C-alpha cells in the first residue's frame, strides 16, 4: 500500500508538440542557409498551438531552387519531406513528417511584401530590420505595422 502512495522522484519532461518540433527544425535549417529570413506575422501565437500555415519572408538569395535543395538536405533531421509545392509568385510548400500519423505544416514563402500584384516592400528592406525572438526571426515592430497598414 505504501508503494501506491509514494510520489515519483522524477517528473517526465513534457513531450514537444510535433508541429512545434517540425517548425523549430525548419527554422534551424533556414538559419543554416546563411540567408536572412523572418516570420512575417502570427508569431505571437507560437506560445500556444502552432498554426498549420506559417508566413515566412526569405532573402532572394535563397531562391525556390536553393530552398528546395535546403529542405531536401534536412529531410532526415526534420523527419519530414515536401509533399506539395505550388508557385504563383509566392511559394506554397506543404511539409509532412514521416510519422504513422503525419504532422502537416504549410509554409507560405515570399520574397517581398506584395499585395494584388503591387510590391510594397522588397525583402531586403524588411529583413534589414529583423529581430531575433526565441529561436526565430521576426520583422521589426515598425515594419510589421507598416505591412499591416498596407494590407488594410
């Protein structure tokens, strides 16, 4: 009976949410490229559940071909692969883990802040003011605000 009432001496670490783990791996891969990048918006919600759609702005130096090669090189580390890639100016990339029940993450990658065919900010202008937040990069608050205003 006393064995049933004893408290465990160690508390197991909480298991990382699979989408968060996949996104962190993608961020590490992007960092390893040496090209600047940032999450455009929505990062405030990263403390909770990670959304399935993440908007990322990349330097034009990490063009779609180089991005595809980067993701391919990191497939083992990510335990994931690209399952769909659509290009309509921006890149819509669906990545799925190799688990029995795959975790899905969609990256919406752009190389400039553009709305309805009009470029408001080239990537270099936004990326030159980016700031580190936890394990990822974000646009500066002033630049993020400007992008929100352009979207209204």
